[in-house]
């Protein structure tokens, strides 16, 4: 694709050329019309002057002398022609019988006959020929004006002019008006080129500003004053820069979180592996290997939760959700978690209130992650042989999911910190990311998250999600 300047210049000059062509054509047509009018008026005036000079009864006696004088003037004996168009102008004096009594030397032979033949008139019907006519006589086309002179006997004056005289003059006028346009077009092109370049200066400034920016600098572009045509472009660029900056910040945060949380487990794994290598007894080696296996499992959980948290960052998840049966989703996930509770001898209870409609627009995978974290925390903090209860009910336009345990609970002053990243209020094996993930999932579903005292004696976590409308299912 050509540059914007070239594209605009080509289109501007093309439009200008078309406009000049149309204007030149209009000027040519107007010039031809006005020239025709001027020459027709000149023919009529010449005819009237000749008729006035030749009026009177002395024409018969003076005819020979007048004709001799006309012939002498035409031959150059009276000083020669004064203009090159003189030989292209002619006149004739015709009497009532149709005989030519006087004529200029430039008059073509057979002019009257050609006129009568083209009009179909007779020599005695010259009155019908008064006015303008175009006839071919000799080798040329002539414009003829016929004027009646006198009453008794009547005479007719014919003034004629070669058509090529008019064509030459019209061509000269048109060429004279066209040459300035042709000469001025390159100058106009240069001026338009410079004007377009000046008009595109803000665009060049914006390009230079973008090119000179540090790749790490993602602050919005600032151009003032800004042409209205560039405002959408700059706005789109600034919006893109903000999105890129947000993505980079999210990646940096994820890398910082991963580095922060994996540093200790990896160090522990290294020590445990070293202890296993240096253990002299088989029993010590087995203890070290079991500790190493536990460290690997903990590091694996940390990595999985970090990846889950990154997937649930703003902008990384789809904001539209299909409608799912939340009761069925909870039941399926609890079936997966039941072995974990049984391993600790705990009672995992699931309570569904009534026969309410428990459908909601949600991400089924995200909801499963939420349940795994909440129920996993409850199982981990409840004592061996304790109780964990999961309740699901509908209240108006909300679904209420509750997870309770009979563990030690969390003091009210500490509950506000539960959803902070890497916040651990005990010495459990968690990464401190589970409830951060739960909070993010709830936010993605436009829900609410609360921590309260449980009737079982421990902590109760309540999640409220918008329920599906009847018409959406």
C-alpha cells in the first residue's frame, strides 16, 4: 500500500484534473458560443455598412469602377492586406434577377448558387434567405449573412466568412486558457504535496513518539493539540497499552508469587534430598525419603494453586457462563472429596434445602475449584472424627452455599486476612492461596463471600451466587 501522502495526492490531483477538464470544456463551449455571436454580429454590421455605401441610383455607372477598385485593393495595389484573415472574408452584391453585381476578390465562385441549392430557394426568392446560413462553396465551408438593401429595385448584400477562421480563433482561445492550467498543474501538485505533508505532521509526531518510547514504558500517549482524526487512533493505542501493561503486571505478579512461594519448598526439598543421600541407616533413609515425598506433594499443590490463581486473574477468564445445576456440581465434587474425609474419620454431610431451583450461571470448573478449596480447608482443620457440613439453598434470586466444620475456627479479627495471598494463620501444609482463589472465583461470578462462626463450633464460609432466572434455562 502506498503512503497516505501519495494516496491523498493522487486522489486530489485526479479530482483537480477532472475539475480542470470540465472547466476547460465549459470554457471552450462558452468561448465558441461567444465567438460565433461576435462574428455573426460582425457579418451583420459589415453587410449593413456595405449596403449603406452602395445605396443610390449611381450603382450602374460606378459598378465597373467599384469592382476595379475592389480588385486592386485585393491584389495589394492599395498597400496590401493588413491581416492574414482578410482573404477569408468576402461579400457579394446581388440584384433582383440574382446576378452578382459586385463582389470581393476573396468571394468563392458559386457562393450564391451554393446558398440557393442548400436552401432550395430560387434566385427570385432571396427575401426568404434573409439571415444566417452555413454553406459549402469552393474548397471551404462558409458562414453567410444575407441582407436586403433597397426597395426598388431590391438588392441583397451577402457577407461571408470562412468557418475555419472561427475554428482557429476558438482553438486559440481554448489553448490560451488551457496552457495556464497545464503549466500550473505541477505547481499545484507541489503545493498540495507540501500542504498534505504539513497536515500529516501530527501523524509523523505520533509515529516518532511511539518509535522513541522505551519498550518498558507503557504509559498512555500524550499528544496535544490532537487532530480529531487521530483521537480514535490514540485512544485505541492507549487502551491497548493499558491492556498490555495489565497483562505484564499480572505476569510479573504471578512470577513474584511463584518465586516467593516456591523458594522455601525447593530449599526444603534440596535439604531432604541431601539428608536421604547422606543417611547411613536404611531407616533414616526411608524417613528422609518420606519427608522428600511430602515436600514434593506440597510443592505440587503450590504450583497447581498458583496456576489456578493465574487463570482466574482479571481478564484471564470468560465473563459469560452457561447455566448449571449447582446441586449436581456440589454432589459430584463431594464424591471426589469423600475419601479424604474418610481417611481422617470425619463425617462429610451434604444438606440441600427443599425442592428449590438450584440452577445458576457459572463456570463448572471454577466452581469445582472453589469447592475443593473450601471443603479441603474444612477437612484439614476439623479434628479427626470431626464433622464437615456442606449446605445449599436458594433465597430469592441468590443461591447460598455454606461450608462448616467443628475445628478451632478463626478469630473475628483475623478473618479479614483470610483471602490475602500467602496468608497462613496456622502451621498447616497449605500455600496460603486457597481462599484467595475462592475470593477471585466469587468475584468472577458477581457473588459474595462471608466468614462467620459455625454452629458446629468452627468456621462457617458462606458463598452467595446469583441464581438463574426461569426464562434462561
